[in-house]
C-alpha cells in the first residue's frame, strides 16, 4: 500500500463514485417501482417490480455488486487496499466499460428507433451517459497516474 501522500486521488474519487452508484442500485430495490422509474431502469422493470417479480431485484443486485467490485479495484489501484488480482486489466476494462457506455449513450439514441433504446427518455440517455463518461475519466486519469507512479 502507498504512503498517504502517494495515494491516487483520481482512483479514490472513482471508487467513491462507483460505491455511490452501487448504493443507488440497492436503493432501487428498497424504493420499489418509483425508484426504478426515477433512476431510469425503464417502465418494464418498474412494472415487473410492481407485480412482485424478483427479476428486477436480482438484476439490480447483480449490477450493484459488480459496480461495488469496481470500486474496490479503484481503491486497490489507489493503494488504499491490498493489490487485487489482475488489477491493471480490471482497471482498463472498467474504464473502457464506463467510457464506451457513456459515449455510446450520447450517440446511439439519436441514430436508432429501436424500442430497446427508446424505452428510456433522451434525457435519461444524456444524463446517465455524461455520468458514465465522468466516471470513466476518473478511472482513466487514475489508471494513467497509477502506471506513471509505478514506472517512475
């Protein structure tokens, strides 16, 4: 682990952002259909939750766990916790997922009429995509800094 002055603030921020996103997904489970709608899960998921289906809970919980693991990888890269397996590979993939999702979400809704895409509003796509781009940039800058520190 790094000394306090060597900690990577970009990856620490990235971890905090990922943990917030993870907690918001958990909040949907407890908040029910209105939370699913408000946070953009789509009307179909909200209706399934209203009907008492466990599908939205399981999907949302899985997403929450994955995003929390991403937060742990950011903390590991920042030197706050012990080094996790495949750290560099994981950080590259996490960065790519956030950035690709963010950039694609700013473009694809304007290029398609697919119901899969348009079951969410354009406002949802723009806001969530900007958020994903911001998360991805924190992971990107933090990962680059991590490699720069380790290579110097």
